[in-house]
C-alpha cells in the first residue's frame, strides 16, 4: 500500500511529505513514476514530495496517515533504512 504523511517538514520555504510503500520499493517507484514524482526525491526508503502534490497523490491512491504511522509501517515491512544507508544509496 502507498502511504503519505502530512506536509509538516519545512525545507527551502516549502512544506514536504513522505511518500512510502509498506510492500516494496518497486511499488513505490512505480507509483512515483506514474504520478510524475522526480526520482531525485527518493531517499532510500521514501520520496520527499512537496505539499502541492499531496492532494493529487491521495486522489491517485496514496493513503493519508500520520508520520508515526509511516515510520511504523516502514519498520514492520522491513523497508526502513538507517540514515547512513539512505545517504549511501542517494549518492550511488
């Protein structure tokens, strides 16, 4: 399932959400590609998406959940990566 948390994270004068899958990274990439999310927004286990995309992504099927729920579901699915792993994957 594709999940999205509220746009709470400020960066460069914009608020951002996290887009994740609790099933597979492949599902996440497919959903992001189908919905015009730039691959540069991928950070090892999630995509950062700007606030103005959130409603469109929910309409496309992303399920809105809390940030805690995003983290819990990533951990339970085994898809959560540590920050060092995410940085390494991003630079590769």
